[in-house]
């Protein structure tokens, strides 16, 4: 290797004669417009920051692989799942959801868990969280929900009134709220948490037979969470602790890994199951649909350029491969559009050409031009379809199975007979230990005490509907009248909202 200093150039290869002094008319100036190197340097600097993600702005990522450990060919025709021992490259991004890029890793927040599989049939993205459920089931509510988790547009401060007003008006959120305010809301590190698809997806085989599936990524490092006090201390001590932990662990060869499992439900079971299998606010109890191990994911390589690999990584639940498809899950249906759309806004129309997002399989289509078009030009090929010049054509064999749908086209209120509160009650009453229940109540009281009392009553009533002891303990911690909380819980949602109006 030569020890001679490398010669600086502009972005277009022109040698730079001086990088310390601008071209001026006389000394000290003014500066002349003809200093192209200065203009290029400043213009690029002005554009160094792309818009941050509206959600999942703060994150960390790593490269690795997924290895198949069980034969699932009878369920899916996806080639990357076709044989035991097969490995597929992956890139994984972990994140907090509501905070800005400068927020602390230890904030109480769901954690994003996004996996990009670089398969021979194109990229497949599993875009989930570290929780098996979510706050809402309809995408119409998503922008409003996120607004309430952000800053008040008047004060530019986080606002407990916004937070609890929306959630107390959205009873379907009580299951996820219970998880969020348990210690699971503050994972110790990204390596010590599970990942979930949350949504239901379709798997279909070569014969066109299909089943519904949910994904579970179970950490092999063991689950570790922080208490609220530990999380507060960590925010002050090291706001980037989870990002640092992931990078350092991989750097020293302590590669984090997850066991990948699925739950599988047949279409016949879905028709009569006691829960709506496509409601993202519900889980499928393992006693009904046991976990089936299918593979293992290992992260063994750190990014070399955070911006190029982690910040520009673009995931979408709409990126499928043959053998995997969407379900009728309403929130998922909205995400199929929204994710691609936000990437086009944030990164540009050709974001799929960025190296971190580019598939290993060569894309063949008729999309051309637009900003930052840098892929193969397909010289001499037509840019339209159909054509008679041997351009790529659709492959009918790639189609997923037909799924029956029907009904009235209208804006329809969700009316599944199963309660929004049952699973939250089971989580509190059966799954949690005494210590975990105490932490949950303490965490809720600590956050809710900043909200108006009428909102405290309305939210405590939802917890009471999940489990009377749950609601009563939260009410007592807030100094509320427990008899009034019980009375509110007995009302309909409309009556409860009216009774707690300003």
C-alpha cells in the first residue's frame, strides 16, 4: 500500500487545490460565485440530513443471516424456507417508536423489530415490534395515535393529556397499554427482547393451499427488562445504551441470536376461532396454536456506515416473496401502502436502488427515471408493457391463492363479539407475577398523574373492565374514587365518555 497522501477531488473527480480558503475578490473578500468547490461542499452539507422517520426515528442495525432448521415446505413455497440448513442474508433494524432521533434508548416505548431477508426471489421484509399486539386495529386511527405520542403542537412538549385522552377513547388499546407499562416497556437491550410480526400473514404452498401465520423471534440471550427507576438512571447515564450494546457485542464476537418460531392456523379454524385472527390487538394463545420452531437468526456484522445502512434502510410489510402474502388484517392493509409511500417521501422514488435496500435478485420492470435513478438502464429495452421486444412479462405462477371476500362497502364499526378487555385481564391476572403487577401499577400511576383527573377516571375504568383489581389499584394510586371508577366501568363507552366530558 502506497504511503503517498491521497489527492482530494470533488464529487465528480476534479482535483481540489485548496480546502481551507475560499476564492475571494481581494483579501478578505467578498467570496466569488465561481468557487464551485465551496458551493458543492456547502450544498451537500445543507442536505446531509434527510427527513427523519415520523415513527421509529431512533434505531440501530446489524447484518447477519437466517438459517432454516425445520421443513416447512408443506406450508410455504418461499424458496428461502425450502430446505433445512439453507441460509439467507438479513439486515435487522431495532428502534424506539415515538421518540425523535436524539431520544434516549431507555424511553418507555414499543421497540421496532424489522428484518430484511435478501432472498433469491427478492426482498422479504418482516416489519414488527417487540410486542405481539398493537394499540389500534384500523389504519384510519394511526396518524391520530402517533400525534398523541409526539409533542403538543402549541407547547412543543410531551403531553399526558393528549396521550391518555386518545387511549381512554380507544378501548382496543388496553392490551398493548398493559404491556407497554409493564417492565416489558423498557427492555434492557435490543439483544434481550423478543420480536413479533404482531400481524397475521398468509403462507401458501406449491399446490396453492394456504394457512395463516404469526411470527415470533425468541431471544437466545434471555429476556431482560429494566424497572422504571433503572430506565430513568440509564437515560441519564447513557442515552444511547442499547445502540452501543448491540454494536459492542457484535464487535467482540458475542453475536446475538433469536430462535424463529411460527403459529399456524388453517382457514377452517379461522372461520370459527373465538378471537378475530386478524385483529392485531389480540394474540393467539399458545395453548390453542403452539409455537413451531422453523429457524434461527444470527447478527454477526456491524454496519460500516450508519447513514448508508441503518438510516437509509427502508422496510415495508408489503415486500413479499412467492409463498408469503398479506391477510385481511385492517391495520396491515393500511401499512401495505403507507410504508412504501413514506420511503418515497423520505428517500426518494428510487430508494429501492440504495445498496442496503437493493434486492440480490435483479429487478426487472418498466419503472424508469425520477430522482437518483442509478440502476441498470436496460439500454435499448422498451419502457412500456405490453411490448413485442422481449421485455419482461408477468408470471401468473407467482400469484397467491384466491381468498374469498364479501360484504357491504361502507365505513363499518368493528363488531366482533369478543371483548377488548379479556386478554389484557388474563395478562394482568394470570401471566404477571405479584412484582410485575406492582411495577405495572406504579408505572401507570407515575405517567397518568400528569393528566387531567377526568381522563384518569376514564382510563382507570378501562383497566377495571380488564380486571377489577387492576382498575382499583390504579385508581387508588391516583387518589380516585374507586366506586366511581367501578360505576364508569359498568357504562357503555358512549356513556363513559359523556360522564367524563369537560
